[in-house]
C-alpha cells in the first residue's frame, strides 16, 4: 500500500474512533523527505497543520482535525500534556505567547481527531505517551 | 454554567434501574425517605447521586469539563462503585488516594464527575514534565497605564483552590517529579487543615482555600506487583499516607469488566447487577460530638479501635500476616479514626451496625488487595456487631403497646411465611412445646397413599444406591422408612425441599472406585485421619465412614456467591434465622434471613431447638452433614451442590475449636473439604441441615 492510501486509511480510522493517531517515520535518514510527503497528503485530505501547542488548542476548540509534526528531538512536554488530557475533553495551559494567563479549551474528543508525526528516534526519546494513542501507522 | 435536569448521559447507560423505593426502613429522617433512589446515577438540580451518595453541585468555573466528552463512555459496575467511593470522599471532605494500575478508569471517573458536578477539574500529573506555570501559575510583564508591571496568572491548581474544584494528583508517589517540590507544600498545608496557603511564586500570597476544594490522588504501586514493574514510585511515609483514605484497586481491569465495557460501548445492552447493599445513603449529619448518645455507638467506638489495633499488628513488620502482597506500607493513625467517625456521623440512618460496617468497609477493608485479607477484616467487623439489650418494657411484658408490637411482629412473620410457603409451621402459631411435635408424630394416622409413598422411596433409594456402589450395593439392604416418620412430616418435608436418603454406613476408602463416585472425597480427609506420633489425628478416624440409616437432608441448591447477599432458594429457614437474629441468639448480618452463621451458633441448644421446631423434628436429631455424607449424597443425587462457589459447614470436628467445611466449586466442589474455627462466619459460608433417624 502506498503512502497516500495508508494515510487515507489512518484518517478514516482515527476519524471514526475520535482518537489520536500516530505516524512513525522509521528511517531517520529519510525523515525530512517523508515528513514532506506525509504533510502534503494530510493537507490534501483537508487536515490542517498545527505548529505549536497554542495552535493545537485553537484547533481543538474549533473541533477541526489537524496534525502536529514534532520538530525537536522528542515530543514537546506541552503536547504531552494535551495528549494525556485529550479524552477528558479539557486542556488548560498557560498562554506563554500572549502572556494572558491560563488558557482553557473544552471540546468533544468524540467529534474530532488529530495525528502526530514523529520519527522512531523521537518516539524513543519521548516520555510515556503510548497509552494515550490510538491507531499507529509507520513508514 | 448551569446544566439542565436529566441532561446526564448516565440515564442512558443505566441499564438496570429499580423503581424509587425506600431501602432503609430504619431511617430517622422521613423527609429523606422521599428522595431515596436506587438509580445507579442520578442528576438533580442541585446534587448528583452516585449509588445513593448525594454530592452537592459546585459553582462552575473555567475548568469544568464538557459533559459531551463522556457521552460514549460505557460504565461498568466497577465504574459505578468507584464513583460512589469518590463521591463518599467528596462529601466527607476526606482526601482519597487510589492505588491501582493504569487504564482502570480513575482519571475518567474524576473528570466525568467534575462535569456532572459542575466543578473545576484540575489534574496535576507528577509523572510528567508538567510545568510550575501551568499548575501553580506565573508572573508576566504587562503594560498598565503606560507602566511595566508584573501580573500574576493562576495555574490550574491555584484556580481550583481559589474557586473550588477537585484537584486530581496523578502518579502521586512518583519520585523526582519537577513540580512535586512546588505542589506538595501547598497540598500538605491543605491536608493539615490550613484554611489559607502561601504561594512563594507570588511573593508568598496567602490564598484562602475554597470550601468546595477537594483532593483525590492516584498512584501505581511502588516497585513490582504481580510481575508488573512500576519504576520510580516510592513507598509513602506513614505521615503522608495517613492523611488519605487509601483504597487499593486492581492492577488491571477484570476480564469481565473489559468485555462489558467493550460490548457496552458497541451498543450491547449489558445488565449491571448492583445490589441494594451496595448503595449508600446519607443520614442526618449528626454532630460527631452527639454520636455517643445513640445506643451502640460507644460499643462500636471501642470495637473499631480493637479492629484497627489488630489490623495494625497483622499488617506491619517483616512477618506480617496481612497485606503481604502490598509494597505500600499501611499505617493506622488517629486521622483514620476521625475519618471513620465522620463517615458514621454523615451516613447514620438508624442502623448502627450497618453504618459502622459501611464505614469500616470504606476505610479499612478497601486498604487491602487480597480477597482473603478483605474477608478477614469483614469477619472482624461482623464479630463486633452490636446486639442491643432487650428493652425494659418488653421485659416487664405489661406495656400494652409493646404487646401490640410483639403481636404485630409475630403476624408479620406469619404473613411472610404464608406468602413464601402457603402454610404455617406449628411452632409459630400454636403450642411451641416440644411435646406438641412429639404428639403430632405419635398420633398422626397413616394412609394408604403414605404407605405407598414410603415403599416407592425405599425402592428408588435402592436403585440409586445400586447405581452409586455398583457391585458393592449387593451387600446393602435398604430398610423401610422409619416408623416414627408421620405422613404429615413426610408431606411437610417434601413441600419444603427436604428429602430422605439412605446412608449405608460403609467406609469410603481412598482407593475405592464406585461407578457413581464422580467426585472423590477430599484427600485432606484421609490425611487428617492419620495419627501422629502421639497417636492423635486431626479429625475423627471414622470420618470417611458414612452414617448408617435414613437421613433427611435439605435438597436446596447451594447458592452462588453474591457478595454475601446470596440466599438459599425459597428458604423455609429464612424467617427462622431472622427471628433468631432478632432475639440475639445468632449474630446480626446484612441479610437477616441469611444462613451466614458460625458452626458454634448452629450447635447452640436454643438455635437447634428452634430449627427443630421449624422442621418438625426433635432437636437431638438435627445436625450438619459430615463431609463424607455431603460428598456421597452430592454424587448420588445432587451434583449441582458442587457447582457453586459458596461453602457449607460440616459436622466433623478438626482438632480443638475447628470444624470442617467445603463444597466450593473453585476448590473442587463436592470433593473439597477444609477447616475453619467453629466460631467464624464468612459471607460465603452457609449450612445445610441434616436429620438422623434411629436405625
């Protein structure tokens, strides 16, 4: 199955389950190229890109499907907070960009989904987050 | 934010709902009666009710989760019980620490309840790299009137402390947490009862703790449990541990719970069976200082201290007898007793034994993981039941109202038996002297039908014995039914599921192979019969010999265990047992007519006399079956006795002070025999009367 089909399938499954999907890029050497391809496919399917935790909170609030591509060595701690609280439908974090204090978003996890994109190396460097993850696809 | 009535999703997931009924007739608050509901969850305008426990709703806030997040969440029985326990902690304002595995529903329960209760949900995960800014708060530079100023922004924990809500401290025993150093001093101050807390991050601001602020914590077991490793978790010190009501939970969901949740989520209608005894209802919230005026409270205060001391001794030290499989050290300090007293004051509804049992179940039984430990605590609780002295006016016997009451009680008993049986034993309505039974026996006329029935029974029993013993049966002659048995007795026993069997008085040897012996007699019996160096055996050396003669035995199926609520089917002895409990001849129990009695209690002369009257026999004829007889009749006629997971007492004595029991399907059913102190009562242990006739 090619990348496009696999991603289409993943979107369909996480969309129905209302869960967090995970795409793992196995080969570190091909990471950048794969990231681009995967992002392009997701964009094509109408899944928006969230660059940071604040954009993630925006999308959750709007109930819009999105993906988050991790660019640092391991999953961002604030993203881990969001992932861990996803099923309770409430995330509350300080707005570090606008310095406006605690920002809380409430949403229905059953009506939305999002997809994380990490390399195998990033997955291994990250804290325990698998228990909060739904379907996984690897490339 | 205000939620509308009946908006809750739980009304949809509550599959088995009883009608609103009054479940505790002893309540002293008639106003409360009207509100008693046996719905597993109920949302009203101002309260949410979790298996009876009413929790007032909060005042809302930014951190109240959306109810919609839990729409698809299917609740199992365990989920309802967990919510009841959390609800109890909230109404007692006693912090609750849940120790169990990951993914068993702790977080969902707290978040879900916050949504129901319209109160802030604040989760602080000690095991993650949660920042101080998010939890406590931070200062940011802002421009106010053209000047740069530092503005403080509350984190979620501080928000909940100021505005009310539930702080859920997850992975509470995680070592090396980055935020523990900031959060723990605040939590410690609250646990110590301070009304304000100091926030060093904001120039030591003194924040008043909102009266609706509550604490619930969760943790994985420290170290390794059931082969599962939980690295980085520490054993809490007794000072920290003692501040919480500690509930030990399973490491993972039971298979049944997993399946029910999956099937339920898929839309299958799963019946959830929550019994009345699993509901808790608040009482009048009596001031703790006034409890002592209530009969039985002083008794229980003393007994509970004895129980706690016993548990402390058995649950600590290297050679501890209890909590052996628990790494977290249990501690029992005065805060625990305060919590128990608060529970009693809040939940007392007129039944002193009930409220203390529930309180000690909540605070003590729940501390233990193994069912055996739990049962030991429950047994200690049951042994401590308060038996009120007979009231003075009853002793005088002159008070008109008391006479009326007694007459009413008697009539109630008769009505219940009438309803259950369609007939009334003479021992209740008529002359209660033994002589009347004797007279009935001696004067009852025989009839051709009775003679025929006796012959048929003799014949059928001969056939059954042939089937069981095979060739050995050739040497067995089944004698006629004893002449002392009357037609009336015969009919009465038949109607009440008692039947005569012939026991041939032969020895069942270890190596015997009889065609009907599907389940062999326990090897334990043969081991215990062996004599030691001093020539003594643990049980009588004739324990494998069947009694010789006709035996009348209760043929009812042995019930399946149901949390101690199981009853024997259509039980003629239920009203008798209830009456014996009323008279204080046997200890109280949650099901008043339950066969949950000790072997000693069964063998009390007054108790045997009462049973004998109810069964129309002589007291000296009544006994319990020997293990060998239970095995024999079970194999011959009642294999179903071995298919249920309850136990029954046997007549056999085991060394001093113990008696045999068995029958548990989980341990071998008809084959199984074990021993226990004859004074013990277990909620899985009942009895089956048997009656011997002269040969």
